[in-house]
């Protein structure tokens, strides 16, 4: 339980409705982060682990990108054993920022 | 004529369809630039001169913001005497990036 609690603390989430527009735009204005979101958009929730994304950056940088996406209310994460699984918060984010995801990740860069 | 040509050269415009998504998002991910766009959105085309915007930045910085917006295909500018007039390229930008302006400037920050 203590271990789980410690882990849970490292995975703070922000509700999309509490995210300022500036933070949402900052999160989306990066090609690596958009590629993560596009990947999640075409896969079932909780089926993609952080380590399985093919990203052109080092692991620490990738972790930073996932953290930015989580802070912007764009993804939800949970740990399952050694894997950190991801889910795109499509409907919640769409409620908070109508049309923004469609305008940014439903098209090629 | 020579003076007009020199001026025209300083006002290069980019078609929204030629703007990369990254450049569009970078242009929109700034609160001062969004305030300029919101101002233009509620005024008639060519009625707002650069010097008349109430912006919390110095003149040189404001000029930079207008240039970024022009380079991203978001505004059109033309000189009329000493004034530089502006127009929001709403329909052209909407064609190139459907929903993006609505998601960013049709709402408060």
C-alpha cells in the first residue's frame, strides 16, 4: 500500500477543465507530443506503455513530454507493474477545449 | 513609387495553406497575439491600425507579434499613410486549419 501510495503521488493529474488555454496550447505546440497523442488516438485506452512509443528523443526527454501532456489534461496514466500505461483523455479534453484536439492531432503536421 | 515598393517588400505575407501546423500553433500560443486576434475578430477588416491596440508590451515587441501573426497566415497588413492597418484572415486560415481559430480565440484565455 505504501509503495502504491508513493507511486500514485508521482502521477498527479489535472482535470482538463482546470487547464488554462495557454498550457493546453503549449502542450500541443510540440511535434513529439503531438505524435504521442496521435498514437494514443488510434489505439485502445490503456494499451500503450510509455516505453513502447517510437520517439526521436531520449528516455528522460520522453518522460518530460508525457508529464507535460498529463499536466495539460491531455492524457491519463497508470502504472501496471513496470509499465506506465496511457490513455488519451479525448472526451474530457474536448469538453474543455472544443475542437482543439481535432484541429491539431486529427491532421498531419 | 520607390517608397511604396520598399514598403511593400517589408510586408511579406504567407498563405495560410503554406503555413506548417507548428508555426500556426506557435503563433497562437501567446496571450498577446491572441488578444490581437480577438480584437481583430470583433472589428471590421482594415479598421484597426497597429498603434491603436492596447497591448501590455513595448512598441518593438508589439511589432514582432504582428510580424509573427503575418508569417503564420493569421493577419493581412497594409500601410495607409503612417498607419499600418490589419485584417484577420479568418476564412483563409479556417480553410487551412479548420476549427483552430475557433478553439483558441473564440473563447477567453
